[in-house]
C-alpha cells in the first residue's frame, strides 16, 4: 500500500496563499515501479500543466514532486499572470532569435495569460482568478517612451494592449505616483498555490499520476528509456521532462550551473479597512512598474495588499524586510496608515544573465524549460501545452521558447544570493531614468 505524504515532507512556505488556498488533491509518495509515456520531475505549474495537457491527449504522464504540489516558486509568487517578459521586447526577441523562432516566442508570450485563464475556466479551478488586466506604470516621465515603444511592438503583434495616461492608471491603482502605463488586457492575478494545486487536481482527474514527497534521486538511460528513481520507487518512460526551475538541485549538475538564484520576498498587509480598500487598487488589477528593482502590487480576495521586494544584501533578510517594505508601501499608497504585515515569506527566482527563459534538450527525448526570470506563471502553464505537442512529436526547436545548448556558468551560479547585490546598480539606474 502506498504511504500518505509523510510529516517529513517539507511544509509549504508560511504564505498568504498557503493560508487561504483550498486543500490540495490527496496524493501519496511513490512506492512502486511504474511505466509511463512521460515522467515529469517537479510539481509546479510547469510540471503539472504538462501532465494535464498530456493526460487530456491520452499520453500517460507521471509527476514526481520532492515536496508538495506548488512547493517551489509556483506556490510562493505574487500571483501576477503576465503575458510579457521582464526584459526582452518583441522586436529584440525577433532580432536575437530570427524571424521564425522570435515571432513564435512573441506569440507564445502574448497568448500565455489568456491560455492560463482559459485553463482555469475549463477545469473550474478555484484560485481567486481575476482577469482585470496587468499594468506596467512608468515610475518616471522618461519611462513613458519605453512603454510607448513596447506598446507599439505588442500592438503590431495583435496583443490586447493599450496605453493609459497618468489619470487613467491613477484611477485604477489609487495612487498619484505614476506618469502613465502600458496595460495588457489578458493579464490578471490568482492565488498561485491554489492554481498549482488546482491544476494537479485536474491532471489527476484526467488520468495523470502525481506523487508528492517523492524526490527524483537518479536519472539514467536504461534500454532506450529514461529511468527515474525515488527513495521508494521508480518510473520508466520514453520521455523525460525536468520542470524544477529555480529549485533545480544536483540531479542534473550542469543545469543548476546555468542559473543564478535570487531570493525574493513577498508580503501581505492585514485586510485593509473597507474605506481604505476602496481607494487602494480599486481596479483590482495586477501592477508592476518600470523600475528594474521591481515594485509589484495587487490585492487578494480579502482586500490585503500583496507586494514584494528583493534585498540587495542577502544577510539577516527576515528582519530587514518588514521596515523596508512598509516604507515602500507608504511611498505608493500613503492612505494605508496601518502597514503592519500579516504574512511574510520568500522564494527563489531563477535568473539568467540575459534575463531570457529557454528550453534545453538534456538527452534523447529529455527536455527542460527553465529560467523564467520571475515571469513563469503564465509561461509555465502555457509551456504545458507546448510540451504535450513535443510528446506528440513536435521538435524541441519548434516550441514557444527558444531551444539552446546548456551553457554552464559555474562562477555566476556560485555567486548565489550575492548576485542580488546587482540591485544596488539597478536602483541607481531607476533613479536616473
Ligand atoms: C517570490 C516570487 C515571486 C514571483 N512572482 C511572480 C509573478 O507574480 N508572476 C509570475 O509569472 N512569476 C512569478 N515568479 C516566478 C514563478 O513563480 C516561477 O517562474 C514559476 O513558479 C516556475 O514554475 P515551475 O513549475 O517551472 O517551477 P516551481 O514552481 O519552482 O516547481 C519546481 C518544483 O520542482 C521540485 N523539485 C526540485 N527538485 C526535485 C527533484 N529532484 N525531484 C522532484 N521534485 C523536485 C520542487 O520541489 C518544486 O516544487 C515569482 C517567483 C518568486 C519566487
């Protein structure tokens, strides 16, 4: 008999999302030897959406998650559903990757948020989904030029986008600090842990197998197939998907050495009093401004303000984050007088030097989409559909994200959290814009 996910399985981060998400689907640890078409390592939105899309097409998929569904970035993030990259606008992507691959990537990004909300609707996922749009407000007048350019490039590619003036974005956000904004209509926000767990429920409902408390310990080729072992079982499959993103460990050492991991904090206030809540983000959108040192804002269903920050110095961060964030909240929403925080948690973001995500082929029939650079919710969900296409024979270099050779950068990845110090430079640039 299979053992229930035991108490030794790491708990979720103590987040707002863990406190408010509906229960996850019941899952157990892997205690047997299984055969499948595809074995997927990692139970975040990428791995789970991949399993769901495959199961919907009759492809047998097994997910092995070391901890719990949504344990990694998928359960800890801000829950912004964003159809763009943080760095990399359409024309630059086309210039970098060429006409076909570049435009394919742009279309993939453009459609990723809509695909996410459609999937939520199709499977009736209870995750507080709000598709009122995502805005990128200009923190300086000079940033409007960048946003106009961005708007032009996306609207030429049929994205549902518009430019807002200072009054319009001020009315949506309830703050006068911004000078205008780029607005993407298909964006929005969710409880991200509820989304990950809901995708797991849907995938299981469609016939996928999801095991928690089941870390992949070894990956090997055996008789032309992939064999993945866990502490109490193994899965043999034609194809392998590694969906571990910023939580990639030593399983495939070269992969971990392609990334820099940044610790990002998320916080929420207590529920705002009704009179204050009515003036803070009355448009109920998600928003992340033009600063390189990100200022993300949204509310949850109980009218808490949810925001986040990265600290440049990776020391004593738990203690330093509260006053830092309270000051930032006050800068944008001075009407919030009670800036005590109800929830504070953090997660790892997988970054690359050029801040672009990519796909690596890591062996015959083995693939990993990785390094979403802090924008992996919509992209991860959308990657699930791409990987189902791949399992049906679509070549890896025809997917929505560009296929690249693994280029380990041991020095860079060894920097670890100290790479956060780059923020000092970002803040200088933000002040000069
Ligand atoms: C604080 C924070 C805020 C963010 N905000 C946003 C946002 O607002 N919008 C947005 O789009 N993106 C955001 N991101 C990024 C986003 O969360 C990630 O890009 C996305 O969740 C990646 O999903 P994933 O499924 O690929 O990886 P993850 O969700 O990280 O899942 C990887 C999983 O692999 C498991 N794993 C690792 N090794 C093994 C192993 N050997 N065996 C089995 N399992 C293993 C881990 O336990 C983990 O659950 C944020 C990230 C963080 C950390």
